[in-house]
């Protein structure tokens, strides 16, 4: 049984519990009333907004914010009201000097009060539209009011929670086109910290993304300087080093899509120079060039059946990209194998088992014309009597082959090559420039005293698979040289004092390289006693 004291305690507890329930009920009731009132207030604000009573809506928003400080919807309504005013700023110039900036400022306040972004998520479509519009306006201000553009970007980043710690200002500078100050911010960042920086440090994330920021804003020269300068410093920090490599890949991939692949080649070279032993970088570069080559040649394949001369540029580009890739990675077996397969598919050059036949037939066709004589049209008709036959020379053949390949890959027909070298310049890089050599005859001297170079195009071995067909193509090329009107090709080919020749083709480009080779014994070996 309860004692009297226990009964009194139970009674008091009951009274207190009853009072607490009343208090809690009052709190719940008060919150409910406030919620209902604030919801009704928001409804009225939206009504004003939808009826385009923007000035009145702003006043009511401020009143609602003051009355219900923990209710955030009025901030959003105020922001979109300013945005609507920004579409006709002259109309509301007595209310706000810069409605768009006021809109972003209001959103910044809302973000600070609602860090979880509940309202931002709820109205994401509208807020994204505002961001895109403000971003476009900021870009338009880059030239005429850079300071205002910077301020707008700062507020945008705060409002849309795009903070990137130490990179925030660098990002803004990049957006407004102030690349010098952007670079200064980024380089200062890498200069400041030691490679042992903790991953919990507030600027650690910025260090992993600084190089990427440069790449994404096409600041490639600055990027390469950053990597070259700080690569070794941060090589033991995986995340920062990975950021450098990621930025490098972005720069290479960006350049790849440029119509002129020169930057793609240059950036690929820099990548290999910066990371000569990095398999991942090497594979990335190789893969991107393979993709470019494969995509280009596939476009050419798709033109089969309705192919025009313009489509041949695709095949030329395929081989140009192949040459560019091999210059970057000369030891890549991938490119060697790919070129071998493409040569076989399109018969770009004679197959290995056809090469001797090609040399023999080309020499025979040229010598037939020389031995028979012909009529050359140089602007006036010139009767050329039979002249001595020529001998094949492998040095001249190699010169002809290299020039034909370059003309095909880079789509030109000229005696001057891509490096600006004349035929004589190329001769001077060979033994035919004039050298002495020894053999069983004794000490000899060899030199090319006169040279001619004849160029042709428009004939290829694609679809040619027999010696008879190959001979017809060779004959057609030489005949074209002989019969072309208003040309020096015929006279060059029939030059009387030529002694040697080399002929080569690549794709549809042809080169005949002839020379008068002076090869004499200057000191004969004495016979053995």
C-alpha cells in the first residue's frame, strides 16, 4: 500500500505531467499556426508574383522575411522577382539599380540560410535557368566591366555552392578571361604547399584540381609550365600527381578535336616528354591517335561505290595522321602494324613481292621512250631524238619514295617539300653530294652533277592485283609525263646526259628522280706482285 508521502508525490507528478503536456501542446499548436501562416503568406507572395506585381511582391517578401525569419520561401520568391525585373531593368530602375545582381545576392543569402540546399533542389530547373542567364551576362561583361563580372561570378559561386576553396578566385579569373591572374593564383598554390600536405587540409582539393582548371580553360601553355615546374615536387603525392596527368590528358583530347591536328601532335609530344616512362600516358596518347586514324579511314571506306576525288582526302588524312603519330612514337609496333594492314587494304605502295617487278617495269617503260625518241610540248613542239638509256639507282629511288610519301600524306604536288627543301637540298643529304669511297677498284669519287625531278598524280594501285594491271598503270603515268602539253616533264625525262634514275609511288603520287652521276676512280689499286 502507498504511504501518504508516496501518494502526494504521485499526485504532484501527475499535476506536473499534465502541465508539461499542455506546454508541449501549446508549442505544437504555435508551430502549426506559424507554419500555416507562413504557408498562407507564401501563397499570397506567389499570387503577387504570378500577377506580375513585382514591386509590391518585393515589399511583401521583405515583410514576410522579417515576420518569419526561419521561413526561407520568401527569399526564393524575392530572388525570382528580381530576375523578372532584370528582363526589363529600365522599367524598374527606381526600385533597383541592378536587379540581376540583387537576384544573385538574394540567392546567396538563401544558400547561407539553407546550406543543405533543400529549396535549391526543389526549384532546380528555375534556378538553373537563372544561373545560365547570369553566366551569359557575366561573359558579356568580360571586356567592358571586368570587375563587375568578377563580382557576379563570386556571388554566383556562393549562391550555387560552387566553392572550390583556393581555386574560387582562379576560376572566376578564368571565366572573365583574365588568364594571367588565373595562372598567378594557380602557380602560387603549387608554390606554397609542401608535397606532404594532408588530405584533410582545406586547400588539398584545390591542389588536385588546379591543373585541370587550366586545361578546361584552354590555358595549355600555362598548364605545361605548371606540370614541368611542379611535377617532380609532387611526384610522391598520388592525388596531386594524378591531377597533373588528368589535365594533360584533357589538353591532348581537346587538341584532338581541332581540325588542324598540329596542336594534337605538339601536345602529344609534350606529354611523352613530360612523362617518358609513364605507361598510362603513353597508352592514352597511342589510343587517341589510333582512334583518329581508324575513324578517318572508316569514313573513307564508307564512300566506296560513290567515291569522288574529294573523298580521297580522307585516305590522305589517314596516312598523314599515321605519319604524325609515328613521329611522336617512332617505336610503336601498333602504328607499324596498322600501316602494314592499310597498305595491304588500299595497295598504297607495291607489296614487297611486287617491288622488284615495279622497278624493272618502270625502268623499262622510261628507257623505251628514251630509246625511241618523242615529241615534247613545252609551249612549242620539240622533237627529241633517241637518248641513252638509264640505270636504276637505289639512292634516287629512296629520295623519290620519301617525296612521294610526303606529297600524298600532306596533299600537295611540288618539288619543294614540307621542310622547304629543294631536290638539290635532298641530294646533299645523301652520298651523291660528293664523297670518296673505296672498293676493289681503289679510291673512288661519286657525285650527282645534274638532277631532274618529275612529279605525277592521279594514278594508284588500289584495286590492282596483277602484274599486267600494274604495268598498265606505270605506262599510263610515264605516257602522261611525255604527252602533257605546256610542260617540262617530257624534256626532263628525255634529258640526254642523265645516267641514273629512281622512280617511286605512294598512293596516287608519283616521283621520278633522275641524275647525271659522276662516278670515277681517282686512285686505282695496284696489281699484286
